[in-house]
């Protein structure tokens, strides 16, 4: 028998088990295959098509121009839609986002759906169900033009194997659609759960399972899924908000006096007979509000859902009347098996509230007849110091083992054979790795060393053209060599992208904060990739150099050379200013930079090169991330505040647990992921105390993720709004902030921008929303506000662009000439200072509409004076004069960030925290 146990243990290491944990929607973001073709044409159906060959459902693939360019129904769409586009995923998926796009048709299309509705189907549900979000809305936002895709998160997510899109319009019109679905496989195995519907508490609080999609039989729910499996956890305090949206979600609750003393029964049905290892119930414990963890939990198992064989596993948690935070009640299930699991929850107080129930299980291959005949013994658990002990473990282990095989010699022979095979495989692997390492060194010189303890992502790039497929040339390709933690190398090719539709190439950079233009010119020139921008890019998406406002001036510079988006660290050289546009070479305010300033820039670039060469970016496992809250979500990705263990910046040692900002790359192609790794390596070299630095990357998981510094007070805008200006008598109170402290904040922002200016980097979106603040007024510049719904009104979208422009913070020349320089950042800095000194109470130029702001800046470009922002009441005179200098019409007359920083440094010489 011992041989059998060893054999089973060994097999568990050799083969991947289908073991599941709690569903996490934040990590379920992958594209499901409409764009890539993973979803086959035969799995895309429609109720009708205007012409099946050219605009049939098989052409409804987002960002693809196939034949007619989209799916178009036969009849015009109206407010009661009847035509649908169906995508069959074959098996149940969790769908967390949907993306739609109109028919571009190579510029000939005019049709798009302004709104749409969704219905979904899964086998266990057995019916088509209309989707509603947590606001109760059925009609979802669609497109505003034929080319820009619109993506939106689904809250709650959809569990389905088939999805139907119903185009919707408030007036009769022809529509066409292209779509994509985002999510992942639903591996938990739960088909449905059945239970009593929750109860109402007073007139304000409905503890209903409002997202349940099964059948409501009076007060009983059956054959559906809802809040208990959606991956969303309830807040610590269920009374923390009075907003209607939050009252009806996350917690499902029952009242004791409506049950006649009977426990709450919840029955989970699974896709097959499964072997259960453990389960977790997330439950509320606000005992001061008559809510407590259940006094007893009984778990029973059944194969057919009728007869629950054996005694139940019983858990009796210890009462906690000290801490009111929610509890994760965990319980080992000792490999009990069944297709149905019944939970019975007994009341300890007036209310039971639960938010999530998760199981860890795998499909079982046991002999069920023997176990069904004899049943399973009762196991009673008692909670003690967060651990559980079984009073009948010995009896359980004896009864649990079935069909014992006394001939262990057979198993030992098999084990010996497997170990010998493993030895041969390991020897071959070692030989292969050694060979690859030697090959990599011979091709690329010395690779980045990998230090023990943390895997490293380095990147080296070659500049030769590469041929394949019988000598066919890849004209715009570069080869990327990624050095893995084991010293192995992986060669990837990244062809140049082809521009097809408006904004097609302006999809987000894999790491939005610092775009690929960082490597153009900052490190080395190359003659194969064309730079269409007047300057370096730091934060905003590339708008292809197209001005927002009309301009007839002849002084707009076009780039004089082309630059490679790839970097070969072995040939890094100083900044070649002669290859930059005239806007950059004259940015300091003089026609030609002096030799001293040129020397300074060269020194800065060389220092950056050295930092880049020695930079180590730790590869952090996605499983170590503890996501706390989402702070932004948009076209450029999703950002979470998270906790994880990372080494000290630029090192592989000194690991410590810290709070980070985790920025997830949107689902994208392999070539963008390769560029993502390159950019992270570049950006990690930006080392300044007032710049949000790169701490690590999750590159071995999907979606990719970059970890950045985060400060405890969050974004600067919200921090300032929570403060009142100190009058001098109340400095000690936390809700007050003084003018000296505000000037200190501005000085730190200027320090960070001075660092970027020294490298000729341009931010493009400097504002308080893109700064974070921590203890002792520590400030760092970032870009987290650009994706936040809170600041959507700060961005003006032109003709349906996916990316808005912060026009109230922008100088006139980016809007009129499409020219971004450090001097346009100086303009934005002055607006940011105004925000800080007014405690971010109002939007700049709030008395103007967006159209009026654009018109005014157009007049400024013609020589009119800028309508300066009003002087804040407590703003020192000399600081307002500095702001006025930053708003000069001629960019060359504006101060540099070096001059600004020196001025603000003198302003707070005697300042102490």
C-alpha cells in the first residue's frame, strides 16, 4: 500500500491536475478569438444577413477587414431589435468584457450600432437570458463611428457558452457590427446553485441575489448562477454607502425569524462527480448590527442530488465578538466525492450574510459504487487559532481508502521505470539548455546575468534583416532575444505594423505610461522605422502628429530621420541631436543649443544608458499579487492597487512586502507583448525620486502586468479635495494643509519634470490626477488618471477618437501644430500648480465649454493673449508670475523645468515637515 501512495504522489507531480481555486475576474481578461480566428467561422451565426457572402456573420471580427468588413443584418434596426449575431464558444466561459466596432469597409462603410443588447445561453441554464448589469441596464453602449472599437467591462460577468448581440437603435437605421469577447474558461465546475432568495432589511437594504440568472420559484432560486460565484466580495461594512447601486450587490443575507429556526440550505451542482479538497465561505461578522458568522456549517455530498450518503462534515467556528471584519471560513473536505454538495448554515445571530463560496476540486476517477454502498463517516471540525482539527481522522482515513492493492512490488517497479525516464529527460534538458546558452552568447556577446532568487527579463536586439520561408525578406522586422532566468534564450520576430484604419495604429502601447517612442532617438538612430512625432513621448498616446486645430504655418517641423523602435544595448551611443526635429533641438529657448547644454544632455544620456545596461527587472509571479482595489480601467489597461513581495528597486535582493500599482496589459498580440518587455526594461532605468518607478513585471502569466510604485494617499487630486487650506491656527489638524506645504508639492513635481527634461522626454498629460502622494507630502509623477472613470470629463474626444485629449491643460502648439515639446509640458505644469494651489476644487477654465477652450487656444496660436487662470487667493505673487511666464505664447520664452525647480527650491528653503 505504501508503494501505491508513493506512485500516486509521483503521478501528481508528473501530470497537471485540473485543480481550481476561487474565480478572480481581474485575471480573466484574454481575448477569446474573434480577432485572432480562434473562433471558427462555423461558430458564428446570425438571424439574417444583408448579403451573406460579403457582410455575413463570419466577417464580424473586430479590427479585421474581410470582404464587406462586418456583419450587417438584412433589416434596419429599431428600438425593439429582432436580428442577432451569435458566437458559440462551445463550452462555458466567463465573459468579463465585450468590444464592438462598426463597418469601416476600407473607408466606404457608414454603418455602426450606437447601442446593443446581449443574451446568453449555457447548457445547465437551458434558456436564453437577457443580460443586465448591476444598475439594471439592458441596453449597452455601442459605437459612435465606423472605425473606433469600444470596449466595456461587464459587471457582473457573464457565464455562458453562447452569446448573442442584438443591435439597438432609438430610431430606424441600418447597422453593422464587428465584435470581440474577453474572458476565460470557467474551470470551477459549478453548473448552478439553488437556495432560498435573500431577505430585505428595513426599507433600505435588500440582501437579494440580484444577479441570479436561473429560475425564481416564489422565494426559491434554482438552476442558476449569481453573486455567490461571481468573484466579487462584499464590503467590510454593508452600510458603508447609501447609493442604490451598492445596496443590492455583493452580500446575500437571510433573517433568522423568517425561517422558523431552520438552517439555510444551499445546493451546488457540478459538471461531473468531483473529488473535493477544500472550500471557503466569505461571510460577514458585523455583530453590532446583528450579523454574525454562522454557528455551524454542515456539508453533505451526493451523486444524484437525491440521496446524500454518509454523515455530513461539520464545522463549528468559534464566535468572534472582537473584530467585525468579514471572515474567510476555510474547511478541508478530505477528498469526499459527489456531483452535488449541500451546505446547511445555522444562525448564530439574527442575520447571516455571505458573499462568495468557492471549492477546490478535481474530476474524480474513483469507484463510486463501493463508496455509495458504505457511505462516508461524519467528521466534526472545531476552529482553534485559525486551524481546524478532525476528531475522527483515523477512522476517516481507514474508511476512505478503497480497493487496496497489497502487491506494492508492481508499483515500485513502475516507479523505478518512471524515475529512470525522468533522469534521461533531465539530462537531455540540461544538455539543451547548455547548448542554447552557448549559442546565445556567441550570437549576442554577454547577456544580462541572472542572479539567484528572482528571474530576470533582459532584452537584446539585433538590427539585421532576417529571411525565412525560402529567402523571403521581412522588410520591417527586428529580432528580439529574451534572456530567461535560467539563462535560456528565446528569439522572437516583431514585424512592423501596417496602418489600415483611422486610429488603428494608435491602439495602446503595451505599457501606456511610457510609449515605444522612448527608445526612438533617446538611445540610438536607425533608418528603418519612421518617427511621425516632433518629440519624445512619455505618457499620452501617439496621435500620429495630426493637429487638432487647423494650421497653415510653415514652421512645423517634420522629422528628418527615421528611428528604430528596438534597442541594441551593445551599441548604445549618445543622443544624436542632428537627427531630431528642430522642435527638440531648439526646445531650451535658443535657436541652437550651446555646447555646454549639449554636453550636459550627452552626459545625462550616457548616465541613462549605463543605468539601462545594469537595470534588473524582477519577474514577479502573478499568484503572489493580492489585488486590493481597482483604481482605473480603460483602453490602455486596468490598474489595481495590490500587495506583493518585491526586491529593492534595481536589485534582486532585500525582498519585502509592499503596496504597488499593478497595471495589466490589455489582451493583445504576441508582438505587442514583446514590445512590452522591451519597454519595461527601458522604463525601469528611469530612476528619480519623483517619478513612479518600475518595481517588477509579471511576464509569465496572461495578461501581462507591470508593477509600479504606489503611495498610500493615492492620486493627488483626490487628496487635495479632502483638504482645507490652513489659516495658521490649525496646522496640526490632518484635514488642513498650508501654502508652504502646497509649494513643496509643486517643487517635487518640478523636480520630476526636470529629470524628464534632462532626457528630452515629454509627458503630454501632466496634471494632479497623474501624480500620487504619500506620507510627508511625498509626490511622484505617474499616469494613472488617464484611465480612470473619475477623470473622464477631463479629456476631450475628437470625432469619436478612442483617446481623449486634456485640452484644458494643453498648450496651443500641440493642438494647432501637433507639436509636443518639454515647453508644452511647462504650460501644463503651470495649470497643475494652479490645481494644487486651489486644492483641485475646480476644472481649469470651468466657465468655458470644450469648444470654447479650443477656439480660445486657436486664437492664442494667432497671437492673442492667453486668458490666464485666476490667481488663487493665497497664491504668492511671485509664483503666479512664474505661472504667467509658463503661459507665454512663444514656447521659446517659457522657462525650462531646471529654472522652475531652482526657483521653487528657493521658495521653501526654510520649510520643514
